[in-house]
């Protein structure tokens, strides 16, 4: 299991389009992937779960991945969240 804190640099935060793209990235991997923010923990492969976090640009989330491709999953998710649209 890998747990990594990542600062969100997406200009529009977790609005519909960025969340859909995030879920697309997360869904490429077999690993279980979760996003934690404050008291919430949601499945990173769930659009509704991710939207419920309401993450804004500059906020920090924790991504947790567990499975055979966990390292690659964390790397790609971090790359996506570090892009400024």
C-alpha cells in the first residue's frame, strides 16, 4: 500500500470535467485507489464520490493505492493533479 499527499494544481479544482478525467486515469489501474480529504475517504474510481469532496485548487488530498500496479497509479495520478489546465 502506498499513501501520498498531493497538492491539487488543477485551476478549476474538482469540477465535473476534471473529476471525470481523474476517474478515467484512476480506472486504468487494477489497484484499489482511494482519495482522503479531512474526514472523508472515497473511491477514486467513482465520479460521484470524487465530486462529493469538493476539492479546490491548492488544497491537499491524500491518495491511497493498494495492488499490483500501485506505484504506477500514484505516479500517474500525481502527474494529472499537478497539471495546471
